[in-house]
């Protein structure tokens, strides 16, 4: 196990779980505000039973995938915090199917909640979370991992897709 320089890290200060909460509450409050202005943002064309089934299926799969990814981090004692460096490159378990299973799981869960509630604002919030992860968090993390682990990370990146 290699030592890590505390000044060398991905540099992501709004951690993805916090971004998830911001997106969730932003979607909820945006929906409440639009409802208060008498602007209906519910997806009434989506049948209720289908929305519930599809939404909860996405939530369940998303949470399972995220927890499976987290289990790999716990098992290998990898660093979760995106403002800290790591000494371990996790490539097995859920990370053998996606380079970002925890992020994928968070985004899927929020999308599933939006579908289950037939709430357009939560679906938009899930899209915003996905864009934040895809365009801001992941590039910084992957740049850091390429610096930190070199060829090992490049081999992993070539073998495993970013999302799924």
C-alpha cells in the first residue's frame, strides 16, 4: 500500500452524497413552489401503478448497486471522501461493472423517486445530479486516479465503462 500525500486529492469539495441531498431538496422545494403558483409539474400521463413499480424498481436497483460499491470501499479500506487522497484502487465487485457504481446508484435512486412520485422537478433534479457527477466530479477523480495509480488505473479505465 502506497502512502498518500494529503495535498494530492481529487479536489471535489461538494461530496456526491451532499450533492444528492441538494438535488433532492431542490427538486422537492421547486415542485412545492411551482405547485403554490398553480403550475402542475406532475406527470399525470404516466399511469400510477406503472410509475410506482418502475420508480421503486429503480430505487431498489440503485441503492443495491451503490451499497455494493460502498462494500468494496469498506472491504479494501479505501477513502470515501473526495477531498482526500487514497491508497487503494478498487476494481472488483460492483467496480468490476462500473467505474462509478455508487454515483450511478445515487442518480438512479433519485430518478426512481421522481418517477414513483410522478414529479417532473425530481426527474430534472436527477438529471442535474447526473450532470454534476459526469461533468465535474468524475473527471477530477479520474485525473487524480491516473496521477496516483498510473498504468493500473489506465488499464482499469480501458476495461470498465464509466457508468455501465
